[in-house]
């Protein structure tokens, strides 16, 4: 099994367990983002978005992440964390048309 592999020079192996396309037309200028779910050798799942949001407190772009014991749990947590960032920095009452291109950046396709 891949979790038990011990290879010279390799400290850790993560497996891509799932990739999801998430549609959020009312929030995102391009309408969608991807979330990739990884499983580590200890059986913990982590999710990360391919879309980064420009944070107001420092101007840096940040992806949402989430962790769980299952693919579904980490997917849900990642989406909740994404929505939390949006609610904190870009509340719907001020940004009722969603985020513009200046508020988001996508990961390079070769990196995701």
C-alpha cells in the first residue's frame, strides 16, 4: 500500500484523492473554482482551493484550506473556510455583485 512506502530521500507522500469543480456564479467573476483533496500517509485529508482571495488586512492572496477524516469532510470544511474569508473581507451587502478580477487570482494550472 502506498501509505507504507519508505523510499530513500522521500520524507512524505500525499495522494490526490479527489478534485471538485465548485460553481459559485453569484460570488466569483469566472463562476467557478476547483478544490483538490489530498490524503496523507496518516489518513488525514486536506483540501485547498485553486482560487486565492486578496485579503484586506495585508493585501496578500490566500487560498482556503480544510481538513477532515474523509474526502467529504475536508471538502465541506474547505468550502466553509472559503465562505468565511469572503464574509470577513467582502460582505454581500457591500459586494452584492460578487468578487471582481482584482479580488481573486487563480493558481497556475501547472501548479494545481
